[in-house]
C-alpha cells in the first residue's frame, strides 16, 4: 500500500514535520522556546507520541497548542489526574495534549498529541528555563539534546523502561531550526559550537548583545551545544525579581525572589592525600573512539596522581570488575601494573548497570586520612537514574563524586545529579572536546583541600525576611560558580540594599566572600528567577519524597501545590490541555504513531548479562557471569578501538603495537615514573623526536642522567605543549617536586643546554625552579 507524507523505517506515517527552537541567554540563564509542528497526512485520526530529551535541570514552565485558529494553553495538574483527563478526552472524541516527565529520569519527557483529525495540523509550543554550567575554560555551556539514546534498564530495578522509537540520525523525518539571542552586562567574547553556526552578529557597539543561528543542513547526529564566553566572566551578581501580582503575598510566586551567583576565590591549597577510585563505563555503547579516549585519559590521570595517595579502577557494564581487590598505595609498581591493564581496556561488558559497582565501592572501608574521590566516566544510558543518585547522596558524607558524561545523548540528569549530590563537579565531553583537559580540571578540584564549615548569612532591611530555597552548599571549588536562590518576604524600598555572605574554612583558615546588592527588582526577567527557584525547591522535595519511599504524603502534596502554583512541571505533575472550542467529536478509530528520535545506533547494542561474553582482561570479577553467544564482540571492539586523543577522532588501521600511546605528548607522558622523574633512554629520545646521541651527548657533566632527562621533558612540555598546559600541569608539578628533592647542581646550565637540544627558549623560572 502506498503511503504519503513522512515515514518511519517501518513505513509508518510520521506526523511531526519540524522543530523550531529560539534561545534567549541573559548572562548565565537561558530561556528556550521550542515549537513543534505536526501534520496528519493519514485518512484516520491519530495520536502522536514523541519521547524526547531536555536538560535534566530545566524548569518546564509553558505548554500550549494551536489548532487552526484556536490556541489552548495547558495547565499543570497532578500527574494521574492529568493522565485521566487526557484519556477521557480521547475516549470522548476530543482533542487533547499531554506533556509529562519520565518517572525514571527528569531529563526525558513524553509529549502526546491526541485525536489529530485527518488533514489537520497542530503547533505545539514548549518553554523552559535553565542555568548555564561553567566549563573548564570559563565558557558557559548550553546544550539542546537532539540525541536520545535508549536507556538501559537494569534487571530487578522495578518500573517500566523508557520506550523510545529511534532511527539513525540520517533518517530523522523532521527538520530543526535553531537561533539564539545573547545579552549580558559584560561584553561577549565569542560563541563556539559543536555544530555549524552562521557568523555571530553583534547588535550594539559594546558587544553586549548578539545573535547567532544554526547553519542550514543540521544533521541529527549530535546535540546542539553552544559555548558562550564573556569578558570578566567571574563576576559575582544578584538578580532580584518582583513577585507575580496575581499571586498571594507570602507565597513563593507572590514574593520577591533573588538569585545570587558567587565565584569564591581562595588560595589553591593542594593536598597529596586521597583515595582515587575511577569507575569506567565499559558497556557496548562506549566502543571505538570513546573507549580509546578513555584509555588515554586513564594514562594521564594515573601519571598525575601524587605519591602517597591510594587508587583503584573499576570497569562496569552488565557486571563489574576491579583492578585490585581494594585500593592500593600509589607507587611505581602499582602504577605500572595498572597501566598494563589499562592498555587492554575494551568496551566489552554489555549493558550499563552502575548501581552494583557503586554499592561495592561504598561497602569498602575508607582509608584513614585519605579522603575518597570518585571519578565516574559514562555515556549515561541508564534507566534507574534516580536510584543511582539517591545512593550517591546517601554516601555523600564519605566521598566526593566527579562525573563525566561522554558522547552525544549522555543523561544530563545522571551526570549533574552524581556531582551535585556527591559534592563534586560535572563535565560533559562531546564532539571534538579534549576529554583530558576536562578530566585534569576535575582532578585539580579533587586535589584541592576540602572546603569545610560552609555557612551563608543574609543582611536585609528589618522589614524584610529571607527564606533560602536552595539546598545547603556542600562543595566550593576555586573559580567555580555557587548559585543561591532565596525568597524575600516583606515590603522594601527600591533604594534599599541587602547583602549575602558565604563563610568557610580551608586548611584551618577562615575565608569570607560578601556581595552587596540592590533590592530593586530587575526589568525584563518576567518570572524566570521564580521558576528556577521553584524548580530547585521541587527537586529537593522530590529527593525527600524518595528518601521517605513516598510514605510522607505531606511532601508529595507540597510538591503538587508548588508545581501548580509556579507552573513548573515535576515528577508528580504534568501539563494537560483539551480543545473544546468547536464542540465536535472526532470520528473513527484512533491510531497511535510514535515519533522516532535520533539515536546513536551502535553495532554492539546494550545486552542482558546472559548474552554477553567477556574479553580476557585480568581484572577481578565483581559478579559471576555466563559466557554467551557474542564471542566476536571482543575481537570486533579490539580491532576498532584504536587510541585517539579526541572524542571525534576517526578509527584507522594501525600496524603499531596495540593500544600504545600515539603522538609525542602521550608517549612522553607514558614514560614518566610514579615519582615524577623521567629516565634517559632511547624511548625518551624517540618521544622527543631525537636520536639517543642527540639527547645524551649535550648533558652537563655534573648533572645526573635522570635529572637531565626530567629537565628535557619539562622543557619540551613548556616549549611545545604550552597551549595544553592544563593537561600536564599536575604531572609537571610532580616532576619539579622530584627535582627539588634531588638538590641537583647547575640547574641554570642544565636548562640552557636543554633549550639548545630542543630548540626552545624556556626560562628556568618558568619551569618552577
């Protein structure tokens, strides 16, 4: 039978025709308006269901539909009530629209367009607000998730898995247009993206306003990522927003709300202590470039760890493995053993069950005077996001968690949730991002002495009082933003001022950061700050509700009331709208059509434990497993997964030894000893692209061979990799510490000779001597 209109790979008609996205960025807050156009080309009424990703911390605050000349604005209602009203409307032949958050993860939404008559069109408008995260290079990151990977649902986790109809990106049967308008009190330096953009257009001479558009022909093979850079980005600020005139005074929406952004600055005290536990996703979806980049990153991480710390590495999939039965002290022996295993790491462990290895890690006793630091690397394709985050929060008193979302479609709810509840920092690595740069920033945060005794105090006019809406600040990192939302109750003068002070201790020293701000409400913010504050409070209540296992009905009631009052959706509410304008019932049986979303479809799909066979890694098994029917998987992955430094590198055939570091930088890094020194040998000469004679002969007579080799390595890093200093800074610090301990003579002469050998002009003091 010939079908007209848009078709899926199964030749089913698809009613979604286009998506138009308008982004407005004010400083570090984004408002996103998406318009989805549906068109029923069939000869029968349909129900179109579209499951799609949104940022996990987004506050969805508007949902409306336009059918013909009629606009229907949805209301927020208790979720079960909204579902029943939607089903009742469809049963009676009426048009209805339903938007709800997934029960499993707050970054997945389902949009149902019900009873769309033959030949009818409908336009859906969806609006949300979100904060932009600060990146390693001080850029502010906005991500429009265009890719939704099917989420792996672990066995026995309870609850239905998220049903997603996905097709290859090249076969997505609808278009996407994207435009952004940027404004800030500070000049905009630049805008970068993983996708092709039209040139940035400034709207004023001060360059504080600009527009940018996604270039034509966008392929649905990646998320749309925008990085916005401002001059003097680390400026504390406070935005006061007036309450809603129609809302009751004393309520969240009726009172003023303030959003405070602080960038604490304090001496960068580095500790040499810590237990570093690395948890690496080795599921099938991590194959090829992802696992190759992960190997290179583990090399850099292991080389940068300080002497005297402890470490262990876990790999997880349908089961999990660990390199050592328990964390071991960092030494040349244990580092060499770990690096040998890292070279053989493959994405060969099937599905993505992260809960079991986390439980195993938390069951291990902590090491005295060695604070536990957990590094989690995953593509975030799990179906039990909330359960995982709750486990991290439960154990937050014994560790810090640093999370990394790898590749397109990683769950922002999982990655951000792990870091937030674990008192750490979250990073996302997509496209051609250098994973090493972001990981080393997080390692520096982990090595930072823990900030303790954090307190926040407010000073407001006597007629006003403040209620803090944000959870207590549990982690502060050098130069990173801390956000606080608070409700201000009581009448204040527009000329009045307030202040907020954050006080904390670091290495037995007390520090304070104070910000004075005007209580005059900002203009043109609408209710953005109120909605973000409501979202923050709702997420805290959701966590309390899960901790009580839903037994405290008062918490759920408060969530529903707050969600309805603020117009912000939650896990217990949904947007619902009915079209009752023409009074006509739609005739004929209703046919459901699932709108496909772009997915990263891999050769090795997520598999159940009994289906997966494992490679010959000499790691310790965490769980017993069966050999299965996919013996070829390990061979395929080992052939495909060649090393690459960047996440988007192509996979090429290579006749060099399997998984050996490629490029002079990683070769040089791989040769450093755990103590921080290098040895003067042919391998070092090869990494420096010199002959053995060229590096050995110019050595000053009074200088030890290892000192000379270490100086050469440092000069090469400073001379040839200065643009990647954040990647090697920690291992260079370790090398300088080793050199100081040697109390070597003639260092100036040594550096001059090294510069001559390598053709550099690196000053002695630049090396840190």
